[in-house]
């Protein structure tokens, strides 16, 4: 079945710098890759997603890139701000046998240093 | 956003006790899920339901059971709680499954088994 690996587990960047979080997946049939943000004490919420027919998608300061050949996708946050501090989860949809349920990465704790 | 409501929000229980976590939603979604979150392990799917008559095991269903009492209600039970079931539990909903399917999480229920 699908397996999703996420790196790094913790990322500390200076405010204003960029942050990049990477995920790899194993099932070449996966075609949907969302990113969720979980602020401290809050629930995870979708921030951006990408489908396999697109190589890149942007939404203001965040972007996601997908490399289907290498089976990896990345979250890019530019001009980081204190409110970007959170845990970020990537996911990929599994196979038909699992009813296409999302398989999640282990999460990346992003720390924005003032 | 109180569209997905979980009760209780916090519970401490003793080993061997039965505990039920309840979830209700006002989003009108057919799909409902129970996830478990542990540090460094991300979100793991326990059970999911496509409608009142459809219940499916997720990747870590052992030791858990669920009941879909109505379209809007999905409860999770631990028949005999054990300490390694100490975790943050999320109920979630979605309109559909597969690509483009946004998952909406509840606020979470902290469960401690002593």
C-alpha cells in the first residue's frame, strides 16, 4: 500500500526566510496530494493541495510542487512569518483497495525564529 | 468552526475501562472518520464510514470499535482501554473520497489512560 515519508521532522528558520518541507510517496497511482497545517492546540486544516496533472500550484506565500517521476512533492513557504509556526502534514491518496483514503506523513514542526 | 463537534474534549480513564468518544457534524457530509494522532507518527486512520450502513477498518482498528448512529453521528469506543491508547483523537468528515476531497477535522479529544 501507499507509504508517505516526510522530512524534516523539525525545521527552524529565521523570520522572513523561506521554508521547504518534502514528502515522498510510494504508490505511482496516487493522484492527490494535500497539505494540512495544525497550529498549537488546534485541529489540522487544509492549506493547499495539488493533483497529479499539475506540476506546481501557488497561493500567495505558499506553493506546492510535484515531481511524479521521482514521486515526491514539496511545500514551499516564502517570507515566513510568526503565524507560520505550526506542524505541517502532507498526505497522498491511497489505492482503490483502501477506498482512496489519505495516507499521512509524520508531520514537520516549523519554528519561525524572530 | 464548530461544524464537527467532539465530546468529551479531555478524558482521563483507568486501564480496563470502557470509554466512548462522540462526534456530531452539521456539514451534511456522508463520510466520517476517526483518526489518532501521536507525536512523530502523524495522523493514523482508525475507522471510517461512508454512510450509516457502511463501516470500514482503517490502518489501526485493533482495540477500537465504532458506531454510526445517524448521518451526523459517529462514535468511537475503546472497550477495554490500555495505556498505549493515550493519544489525541480526531473525528473528521468529508463530502466525498478521493482527489480534491477536503477533510474537516473536529477540535480533538485528548484521552489519557492511566
